[in-house]
């Protein structure tokens, strides 16, 4: 459900960026906002995928950790980019790579879950 909700929010944010921000922020700002939307959507879909994989017998513990890292990544990566574009608060920028790191850890945990199932 979290994945579906966050995907819905990504679609809404994308529409807001495309229509509501066009005359309010720079072209670069629109690109950054779109990057946030794109990564949010990818990882929202990944959350749905995790739920499906849990039903297929992969480690629920590893998948739950993966989901937690994907959620943290959405908040830190996409959230910091949204705030950066909407508020122009520059100190938020260094938070973005922490979100990217969370995404990487989440994917690594998903890989680990798949590898363990085959043993």
C-alpha cells in the first residue's frame, strides 16, 4: 500500500512540476524536480515489487529492510530535491546523497534476498 500511495504522490508531484512550476522556477529547477519524481516513482514501484516477492517466499526480513531503505531513500533523496526546488534552501542539498545511498542499500538487500532463496 505504501508503494501505491507513493506512486500516486509521484504522479501528482509530476503534474504539479509540469504545470504548476513551469513559470515559477528555472529550467534547471524543473529538471531537478523531475529527477525527484522519477526516483520516487521507480522506488514506489520497487516497494510494490517487494510485496510481491515476499509472497513468493523470499526472506520477509530482508525485504522489510529493503523496503525501509527504499522509503528512507524516497524521503531523503526525493524529499530533499523537492524542498531544494520549492524553497531554495541550499543546506538541504547534502542530504540528497544519503537518500541515494539508502536506495543502493535497499537494492543490495533485495539482491541478497534473491541469492539466499536459491540456496
